[in-house]
């Protein structure tokens, strides 16, 4: 008689033992799968909490500087200064009229100091400084100018008498500079603000 311990059949007992082992493993795998389905972890429908974004100091706008009257002070980095002459070529005896244009690229009106007390006009020829408006300047006047965004403001003009200047020649006759088509350049500054480029002109 065949029993679990002593199987009886046409094949050897080892064959029957292997079959019973395979069958047992199969039943065990089925049981494990059922248990995982019943007791396995449930998927969560709750949204994952995210940390709130932090605003850094660099993202916040910097405070706008104002003067004693509450007016917005122009940022020098957002100002452009252009040297201006009333002509590009001057006939013999004709004196150049020198001025400048100041413009703001800020988004709101601002005020800047631009009086004659801090203006400087310099005429050069190559690396040689020919004339400087501050050499013999007297009674410079302080003045504030309101600049509208993108609207250039032109200064009053001053006249160059076509002479070479020096601080020690204010009370004496100055030598007249070369003409005959000679090329000169005008540089302008207002306080710490300097013109981006020079303005070239010719003297005949």
C-alpha cells in the first residue's frame, strides 16, 4: 500500500518525492501571492507635502535712494553723458560751442547734481590735453536737474577761444592752437559721471 512516507508505484520513490516537493512549493507560492494581495501596502492618494519656496534677499528689489525732499536720486550707473559741439568743423576764427547731454535709463523720474561747479570740459589732441574748463573757472553754480526716463537734457554751452590753457595762464594771453584742419576731441564729465566717448571736431 502506498503512503506519504513510502510511495508505491512503477517508478522509484525519489521521483515521487520530487513531484511532491514541486507541488508543495507551487502551493506555497500561491499562498504567498494571496497574502500579499490581501495584506500588502496600500497606495496613498494624499499629495506629498512640498517645502514652501523661500525668497532670497537678491530677489527682492533694492530700496530706491531719495534726497532730503523725497525725490528719487539718479543711479550713476544708469546715466549716460554725451559730449556735444555745435559743429563738426569750424572756419577760421569761429569758436566752438561746447555742451553735453545727460540721459537716464531709470524707469522713474530722478534728480542729479549737474551744476557748473562740477562740470568739466576738456579738449585734447591725441594724448595732449589742450584746454580744460576748470583751469580758470570762477563762481561755479550748484544745480540739480530732474531727468525723465529716456529723455535727454542738454546743458548750456560754453565757448572755447581756441587757445591752450593752464592754471597759471589765467591772467595772461594764451597761445592759439594749431588750425588748418587740425583734429581735436571733446571730453566731458559731471562729477563722477564721464562721457562714454569723445566728440571729434576740426579747426580750420
